[in-house]
């Protein structure tokens, strides 16, 4: 959506706070020994306690309130009885709907002591997002963000996933335009003041190639390298972007 009124802006901000609170609750809860279903339950309780609903539940038949993706799972991991272990990296992706406004964000969390390489991978996903933010400004194009994310990621030796992209967001979880994590400057949709987008680098320690499992959801790296995901919902302005899920 393109935010035009104060009530739209306030609605997007409020939804963003719900998603941020649910991510924070997941982060506090995650430790070695918990199952991904237990993490999902914490996410769902937090969302509902704030009067919001988990948008992913029932979305194209998706069963849960969050996507929880461990190690070489890039995105859309389905919560299960899988127990997270010391040294795992766990991506949690949450979309919530509050008063008709959607917000979407993801983080990758370290469980206990992770390797230096895995900690660096997690940090690089976040840094790639902020590299994109340098170009997230009215007057530019979506491709400016895509280019910056790709450049940062590849310069640091990581793979940038191509099969999935960021997206517009507003009254629906996924709206135009697509926001790829690779591309060319000056291409793609124009960035207009008020445009709401979810920017979400998905990066790997190896190849950018991924495949989807037979369950129709779980996306894994093809070479079994680990992956990290960092996503926020953002409003484009004439100046700094307003990041709603920090
Ligand atoms: N939150 C995801 C995204 O970043 C989409 C989740 S798909 C669902 O776009 F099926 F789990 F909802
Ligand atoms: Co998401
Ligand atoms: Co998204």
C-alpha cells in the first residue's frame, strides 16, 4: 500500500509493534531443548495477546503462526517436534494482522554457542538489509535496494537467494511490487513516498541455489550450507525510511 493518511501510517506502525513483540518473545524463549512448535506457540500467544491475528495461519494452507527455519532451511520451515540444539541457527518469520494492517518481519537467532562463521552469517543478513536501506528513498527504484543487498552479500562471500523476494505490504501480506535481493540500479518499481515494503535478504554460507521440499513449504539450500534471514516492514519517505519492526 501507499500510506496516504495518518490513520494508515498509525495502523502500519501498530501492526509493526505486534510483530516486533512476537519476535522478541521468540528470542527470549529460544534455547537448546525447545521444539520449534513451542516457539510457534509463544509467537501465536504474543500476537493474540495484543489483539492481532497471525496472518500466516491458513495462508495458502500454511498451518502455523510463524515460519521457523533451522540451519540449512532458508525460509517457510513448518513448526514441528524438532528440538533445537546448541549451535543451531533458527530463523523466525512472523506476519501479523492488526485492524486491517499487515506487518512482516524475520530474524535469525543463535542457539547457545554458534560457530564464528554462523554468527558472521547472521550479522551479514542484517547488514545486507541495512545496505539496502541506504537506497530506500523516494525517487529511487526497487532495483537500487536489490542491487545494494546483492553487492553487500556477494562482496562478503555469501550467496543471495533468488527464488524468493521481498514484497509490497499493507492490507495484504503480499502486494506489488516484488523486492528482489538481487538486481540492477534504476530498474523495477519506482519508490514513492508512503510505499510500504517488506525487505528481506535471505543469504547462505554457500551457493544461492535452493529447493522446496515435498511438503510444499520448506525451502532448503541445495548444498546444505546454512542460511540466514533478516526482514523488516518499511515505509519509504523523502528522507530516511521508517522501519516499523525494529
Ligand atoms: N512471512 C513470509 C514473507 O516474508 C511469508 C510467509 S508464507 C506463510 O513473505 F505461508 F507462512 F504465510
Ligand atoms: Co516474512
Ligand atoms: Co515477507
